[in-house]
């Protein structure tokens, strides 16, 4: 079984009263090593950016 931790936060910037831009950086890290066959375990990680545009009806 592989356990993964996720850390992220988001921000929203209003361009107008109905339109806003969203940005959320996220960091993922494997708590358990993927390769357990050797003494040096490999813990993969990734950094990603989620972006978007919101429109209020």
C-alpha cells in the first residue's frame, strides 16, 4: 500500500464583479517508498498548478 500526502492552497483574483481568475499550487509527496527492493527507497513527488476562470451567473 502506498500513502501519499497532498499540500495545497488556492487564490482567487476578481477581475470584475462576475469574472475571477483562480490559481492553486499543489505539492504531492509519497510517504511510503515506491521501490522497496533496495536499501535506498525512492519517494516520488510532484508540484502542479491548477488554474481556471470563474464566471458568476
